[in-house]
């Protein structure tokens, strides 16, 4: 009987230790509901070629900084592009706003440069400290040519809620 009790105690200690490690591993990210984190897909704006993805994340911290890990492919090689967003406070899954804001390193716009194969990525961010927690809005994105400002890629409409 004693060996069984010893095994049970050992398993309990190991399980508690594994839980403690899992609880502290990695950065804390916001919950999935409401929409604190988005996987934004960008498709050609004019039926052309290209594809993009924005990993839109808000860590669970008091900073309220949105991380915008952006990746594009099949665009013009060795060229610069800009990521923009427009928000709509009439939350109805219908993005009607055309008030585009160029994103980057905080308030400083940052180009996404493609390589010789037309692929590029950039770690962008935006600080939402001035936006109250719980604010929800419709948001959509586009990638524009940095020289001509013509839209190249665009997203569908998403909803986002500012968390803490």
C-alpha cells in the first residue's frame, strides 16, 4: 500500500510543477472572446496577384500596445509598401470608414520592403493607451504601394475590442 501512496504523491507533485511551468511560459495574450486577437488575411485589391497576413495581437498588460506582425508575398520585388487601417465605430460588421491611417512603429509610418522574390515582413505596432478598455470597433486593413499610394491588398471587415 505504501508504494502506491508514494507513486500517487510523486505524480501529484510532477503535475503541479508542470502546471506552474505552463502557467508562466510565454507572453500573456488576451482572451479570444471578445475579439482581442485577429488573424487578418489580405487579398489582391484589384484582382491582381499577392497575398498578405497580419497577426494582430494585444498582450494582456497595461500598455495596450497592439502588435501587427505583417507578412506579404507575390508583390513587386525590391519595392516598398505601407500597411493602413480604417476603423468604424458603428459596430455592425460593415466597414464603411475610409479614414486610412498608415501604421508603423507607433506613430511613425514604417515601410514593408519586399525582397527579390516579392516577399516582405515587418513587425509593426500601435499604442492604444488613449482608447478606453472595452471599446469595440469594426476595422479593416489594406497594403498600399509606398510610391503611388495605390491599394494593392485589402482585408475583409473584422471586429476588435480593446482589452487590458
